[in-house]
């Protein structure tokens, strides 16, 4: 049984999660509050003073956000 949880991320959380794929030096402005929310969900973690995507965050990113599936359809 797959115990992974589908995350219903907001558009801003989704965009921040996508931005975390880039190296810290290449990222544009990242909202600290949204980064903190992703850290609380364990989709990101602080690494060297900067938020970085976690393996769990990569998995969620690959699956996509259910809230955004309708936009893509």
C-alpha cells in the first residue's frame, strides 16, 4: 500500500517548489514565508542557510498538485 499523501499546494507554494530545483545562485526572489511552509510540509529543508528541495518535495513535484491538474487539462 502506498502511504504517500497528495499535497494540495497553492499556486505560490507550487511555484516556490519548482524554483527550489534551481541552484541557490540561479533562483530569483523566493518568498521566505512560503519556503517556511514547504519546510513545515517536509518538501524543503534548510541547507547551508538556503531552502533546498527534499526527495519528498521532488516526488510531489513530479506527481503535480491536484489543484493545478484542471489548469493543465
